[in-house]
C-alpha cells in the first residue's frame, strides 16, 4: 500500500495562487468554502493542514477534533480567530501572513495624501452634482513639501520612499530605530515629535497602538504644528484625539485631514464626516485584490513549509527545540521577557543599538535560543508597529538596526543559573540580571542601574536612582499612597566599589505607577522609571 496523501483543507477563498502553490507542492487540497461549522468539525480530523481567513474559528473545540493537524495558517496579519495556546499545546504550528498588507497600506496612505493635497474627492462630488468649481478646489503641490512620519516601521518607510519620489522631504520620528537607518532610508531623523511638528506640511502617523500612543496626536500636538498642516491616519483610530482634531480644523490651524481608521468601527456618523476639508475611507488600507492574493500565497507557503519539514518563518507560536531543552529552559521564559523589558526601559535613551544576553550556570548548557528571543521580545514590545512574537523578534530587531548577541558561561557566581541582559545605546550601556527561585520558578531581579539586590518581580514595578539618606523610602511610600498605590515589596542596592551615596531603589506595587508620581518626587531622585511587565 502507498503512503496516505498529506491533506490540506482550504476553508475559505484565499485566492488561486495560494491554492495552486499547495497543489504544486504535491499536497492533496480540498476546498471547504461552503462547509458548515458542523461539517468542519466532523471532517477536520482528516487533515494535516488548514488554511483560513477570518471567518473560520480554529478554536479549542475545532482543535480537539483535529487529531492529525500539524499547521494552521491564516491568510492575514493577525491570528485572533485561532486558539494559539491550545494549538501550541497540541504541537500545531500557527502561522500568518504579516507582510501581506504593508505595500497596500503604504499605497493607500499615498492615495489619501494626494487626495488631500488636491481636493480630489471634494472636486469629484461637486462636478457630479452639476457644479464647475475649478477655482474652489485648487490644491497644493507635494514637490518641496515636508512629510512628517511618526513611526518609521515597514509601512512608514515605504510611505517615505514613495513620498521622496514626489520630491518631498521626509522627517521621521521613531525613538526605537537605530540612527543610521534614517540616513539609509533617505529621511531626516527627528529627536522627538516636536521636531516633526515644527517643520512638517503633512503629518502621517504609523505607530503601534498601546497606552503610550493612544491620543498621540492631541491638542498639544496640533498646537505645536505649523499653521495649515494636513493630517493623515491610515494606521489606527485611537492614535488621534478626535475632539482635538475637530477643534484644530474648526480653528483653521489644521487645514485638512485624511482618515482611513476610526476609534470605533464600523462607523457612519463620525463628527468629521461632513467636513469639506476632510477625506475619509472605510478602513481600506489593506483592501486590494493583490493584498488578498498575497496573503493567501504567503499563508500557503507556510503550510507547505510546515508539512515538508522546512522552517516556518511566520509562525506565531513556539519554535521547535528538543523536548529536554524545552523543559529545562521553560522556567526562564517569563524572566527573560521581563529582563528585556526592564533593560530597555532603564536605558538612557530609547534608541537601542545593541542587545547582549549572557547565560550563566546550568541554563547555559541548554539550547537557549528561545530564551534570547524572549529577551528581544521584551525589549521590543510596544516599540514596533507589528506585534512581536517568537519568530519575528530577531527579524524585527535586525530591521531596526538592533544587534543581538548571546554568550554562555558554565558557571555563575552565587547562583545556580543567571541571565544578564545589557542594552547598548549611543548614550551608554545598561545591564540587568535575574534568576528564578524555588519550585515555582519565581522570577527575581538581581541587578539594575549598577546596584545589586534580590527582589521578586511582579506585574508592576518602579526603579529609582537617588542619593541614599534616611527617609527616602518613606517619602516614596507617601507619594504612592497619595496616588492610591500600595507597595508590595521593596529592595535597595548600593553600587559596589562606589564611594558615593548613590543607590538604586526598586519597588513592586499593586498597580501602575502614574507618571505624575515620578515627576512629583523632584530632584531628590536622579532618575525614575515605571515598568509594567
């Protein structure tokens, strides 16, 4: 008897090119575009691979019946409709197509940029309504204008490249991108957003959405911009404060805006929809036939790779390492993410140029590649437009000019296992160290800002550098108490071989430490950082 064919179910229409690729690879392909949920549950056990878009839910119920499944691939950027944890536990690779829409999003940004500059939709509506308003809709040229780009990841870089083709000067802000990358990409580096606002004729935002970037363009930002500036948002709705933009448009300080994304979607009654100087589209940034076909093809590539023993380059769950090594390094996964996050937060400036990970003790003798990835994930989380995962972390680091190295030493002084992380910036290096303690492998921070201590990590912590004298911890406790924040634990470390009174204080708290508390402490604390893990 011959071998059973490797079977792949294409549950949704992902385009002909992806389906052809699967068949060309010798896989047996079934199309289940019109299958009901019941049919899918009944037959999923036949397949080694499944390719989906957004309608099919690869949830725990489906995966429980997928006894032969090796890979789930989604033809799109996210994997919200896949139970990644369950898939990982079952040894099923989950992959997506994260680069499928970057060109499309950049091109749509350019479409809105041109429409905004030349009043294209307004002129079209006027003409089809029977009016020849040629003088009313005179626009401005892009040639010689300054485009300010906030967030210089893949999409921002593609926009900049295209804008330069129109003769625009590009000024970009991204605190997490290595400085030499700006020159390579033909853009002037802005040290902070104010440097963009001071010169830009058009401002386009391409930032990730997190608590630090929500309402990034607010009333203060608009006030700092040149009179007559035009705003574009083809990234995420919450990046722009709608009320502040409306006020800036009403005052005339902002002369126009183009929006493809909104705080709540779908939406048909936004307060700016009736404005004559506002161009809007219903989240079309990723909506092209090519992007759809590209997503299907890229997802199919991952299915073929997974089922033929090749590297799955866009997997979003744990890469394969030996079972013994995985068991040995698993207790350190969370610690390494935390150390990367803390080291990046404590660095003297946000633009990281290098990241060194040192493994000492027994863990150094294991396959610790996965741990290095966790450190990079922690350092980059919230700093990139794309979500950082176990597979793309190193690629994203390389794209941003962040050199990553890992070293091993079989012995660790004072501890059985130790992980040290050093981040390098143009302003200097910062090192942190940690380990896991006890049968429950509790993560402990052992070093930060040149001081040593031993503190169990919790979800919220704050780190302070200060001149050590009586009453400082009490002063901090009072400030946190006034803000309704309790201290869970605290540790003070002096700097070895330092004759000064400098010390580092680390506290864990039961809530996020507000920036206002850090600011209110004044000059007695030389530096302060609040970090959420």
